[in-house]
C-alpha cells in the first residue's frame, strides 16, 4: 500500500459539497472559520475569483480549474476584484445541496464550495503537515497531466451532478469530494514547488523510500542509518533533507504515525493499553503512556473514555 493510501486508511476523510455559487459581478464571499475538524475547499468551474490575503498582502487570483484548500481553516474572503459593493445573494435549497445566486449580469462565477471533515485527533495531525493554503490546477495545461486530467474529470463529474437533483446525488457529490482530496494531495506532491510538509517530502524521489517505510511498518524500531540506506544517502544528508522538506525529523514523523494508529486502536474495546503499545512499536507500556500524553495532551485511558462519551461505539476487532 502506498503512503497516501495508508494515510487515508489511518485518518479517514469525509468530503461534502455545501454550496454551488452562481454569481455575476460584483460579488463577495465571506466564510469561516468552520468547525475545528474541517478543511474548506473551493473549486472554480468558470469565471475568476480573488482571495484576500489576511496578512494584507496581494490577493491571489483563482481561475477556472483551480482548486483551493484551506487546511488552516481560517475566515476567508473571496470577491470579483472590482471593489464595487457586492450584490445581495440568496440561497436556494435543492434536494442534495444548496445553490447561492445573485442578480449580477457581469462576469459570471461558477464555484463549488465544500469542506473535508477529519475525525479528531487526526485533524490536528494532518493539518500540521499541510500548508495553511494549498492551490492546485486541474487541466491539461498543469504540470502532471495525468493526475491533473483525472482531477479535471472528477470536477467535471461534480459539476454535472450538481446541475440538478438526481437519485443518489448527495452520496455521489460527497464521495467525489472525498476522492478530490486525495487527488489534490497527489497532484500537489508531484509538482516541483510542492509546499513544505509531507507533500514535499513524499514528492522527493530520494526520500520517498523512507516515507513509504515509515508508513508501511510504523511498529518497527527504525534507525536513521536504516532509513539512510533505503534512500542511498548518508545519515547527515537524510536528516538535513527531512528538516528542509518536512520541517521535522524522521523520528518525529514516526511518532506522529504511531500516535495516530494508537488513537485508532484504543477505540477497540477488547485491546488493553499494553497491547496497543506493543502494536504501535513500544516495548514499554510506561514509555507509550508518556509518549501518548505528551503528544495528545491526555492519557490513553482518558482518550478511550472521551471517545465513549462522544457517542462513538467501541470497535471490535474482526473475527
């Protein structure tokens, strides 16, 4: 299993289309922040949009085919760039999603707005490895044409499904949103200017074997020399490349993977804390308890209890 598939197996992501915006200039969208475990997305189908920089920098222009993810989940403002007072918009509920429209007749914007929901605590972990803002372009003119073409086809299918109320439409749109998240990350990892974080690390050809190994066998006691040999480089070079691309060490990434797995395993009612510790690579239950509390802010027992109080039914291992 490749590292991205393994990541989504560990940290399931549910996509949802919230709005299809059909605006004529002048218009303005003011959204966020969403729920703490959400990552908003916007896909430009037609027209263009300006995304304001909250720090006061130059706005970012989004064009047809651009898909914007905001892992930082901030309040964000998008507009047509004219500076004119926006026309009032009204929402019209359809069977499977909501359509937002205004009476404008100037340049038209067609925009899909939704979000990705990641179950705690994985939302914090995933967000820490992604940039606050991520933009990829879907289309034949993008850098990696195969993946960009797949993404363009998926967005076209979402456009078609959101053109009317069809049987199973909500399920289709939400499933397509979830698939879009994986394709966006795949495309971002393949670009030459992949943003610092897991995408840049995984997209680095010489470092990819180490990333794959950590995700494939997280319970193994990986050493820096072992990982360096997999990548065909010295320990010092490997350590430097991890810091440059990821912003943290290989040991940090391994701990994050182990804690994500442990959080999942602790939801299984029949597994003791000691069994979970061993399953994720800790020979000492006490060492696991310390690492889990340092990483999560609560003990394994408190985490298990919090899941029960949240209404999550304890998982039972398959027979």
